[in-house]
């Protein structure tokens, strides 16, 4: 199916029933109890910074685990799976010194999710599975100071957030997502940033949010 066909299916199906989104990715990843070496994989074996806990990186180093998690959710009834990209933008990835590959993470994450969704769709062609490009809040806040002694201080800027989110959006779209999911954002000012790239886009996209 093309993206246009999947979106047509989505618009038709939501008039008939409630579509089910998958559950948490991080909690499922934790159940695998992965080691530092497993997070690194071969490609990042010599990376100079600890990578354990960087769940977004697993789409590159452990894609089969991510696909296995997706399969479980879809077998349980999920209609839509979210990409494993909650922190896959340059601002958050800077903590691991991996900001330079943030776009690649999103492309690969979308491809991994697309492959998993399409594989399930082949088994149940009457019920296509969809992919939502997940975008989290970053580890910075635009409207709250991280320093209680300096309420006016901000550790990021509007331009920095827009740049990071725009790069993430480009990767997700290139990788093949059907829609964008802005999720778990505690700062509403931050939540406006992921939508900014769409104001300049000529393509119609579905944006959704979950808390």
C-alpha cells in the first residue's frame, strides 16, 4: 500500500471504531536487560561515551529486538506503532555525543517500524498497520528554568528546538512514516516546536499527540 492508501484507510476506519496505538517502548526494552556492549553493537564498539540507556540507538544496533516488540504489540491488537525515536533528535542525543547521526536514527527507525508494520499487514491485509513518527519533548524546556535560583534562565532556544525537530521530521518522513506523533510533552511551549516544520510544508500530514 502507498502512504496515501494507508491514510485513506485511517480516515475511513476512525469513523467506525477506535484505533489502538501501541504501548511504551522503553519499558519493553528494559525487559531485555541489554548490556553496554549490546547497546553499542559493532558499529559503536569504540565510541568514547557510554551508550547504555540510549534506547533510540537500538534501531541501528539491535533492530530485531525493536521489531520483536512491535510484533508483540500488533499481535495484541495495535493498529498503529510508534517509531523508537522519543529522544532521537540532536539536543537529546548530544548527551551521548551522537547528535551527528540523529537524522540517520530517525530514517532507520522509521524503516524498521515500516518493515514491521508491512509484515503484519501482509498477514492481515484487511487490517493494514500504520506507523507514527514519535517525537518526544527533548531533555530541555523552553518555558521553565532548570535553575530555581534563576527563573528567567533557559537552557535552550526556540531556534535550537525548531532546528532539532525539523531534522527529526525530515528523517521520519524519509524513512516512511504515515503520520507524526508528538508525545509526552510536559512543556506546552516545547510542544509547539515539532509542529513548526509543517507550517512550511506543502504536503498534508496528520499530527497527533499523547501524554
